[in-house]
């Protein structure tokens, strides 16, 4: 897939470490999988930090044109700048949910969209964060079973289809 990356820094974006690194893996994997199935051959990607450029480049190298590939374009607005193109086959928009700092939520502008999105993926959900509390309180040596149960439960609820309380929301727009 041919990818063009533009970086537009978001001021209060957390460092891409730990749970946020896992979140971005979920978000980028979901976007590239959808673009593959939609037959997208060119992607314009607006990132909120340069730290993500290598992750995007890796996925672009691994993603071949999907079934029914056309000479079509997709736009991924992860920087919240309200960028849109009505001719794009797919439009991906990242928004910040209730778990993100208010300063980060206020920096992003929603683009003018009509209709409902094809899909919404909520990542780093409230349920996952709550399951993370036992992980910080139990030591592996003394509470191995409880630690393992909390770890599995947190991972299962880390992402959810649909809009639930979360840090990140990825909306996919376009033709089905």
C-alpha cells in the first residue's frame, strides 16, 4: 500500500509507551485491515506524533492491495485536524473519549460527516483500566493466580466495537 505520512503534533498526547503503545497497535491494525478489505491502494495518514511513523511504514510494507483493489484513496485523520475528502473511499477519524484529558479532547475538531460511521472501535476502555488496578496492587510472586486473572480480563476488554467509555475512538466512514 502506498502511504503518505504527515505529522501534526498534538500537545497533550501521552507518550507511546505501555497501554498507549498497545492502543496504537490496535488502532493502526484495525485501520490497515479495513483499508485492505476495502481495496484501498493509497493512504494519506495524518499522525499526532512522529513516533508513530515507523509503525505506519511497517504496516504499509506488509499490506498488499486487497481483493477488488481499485485506484482509490483513504484518509486517516489521527491528528484531529478535521481533514476530509468526499472522494475518498474510506475516511478514518480518531477522536479522544471521556478517559482522555479535556485538553486533548478540546484540540481535535470533528470533520463534517453525514450519516453514521461504518464502524467504531473504542480502545483503552474504562473496563480495561479498572482491571488494571489489581495488576498494580498484586505482586506476581504472592498473588500469581489473581494477577493472571486480572491480566486476561483486562486484555479481553481493552478494545470494544461500538462507542463505550474509552481513551481512543476510531470511526470508519465511507462506502460499504
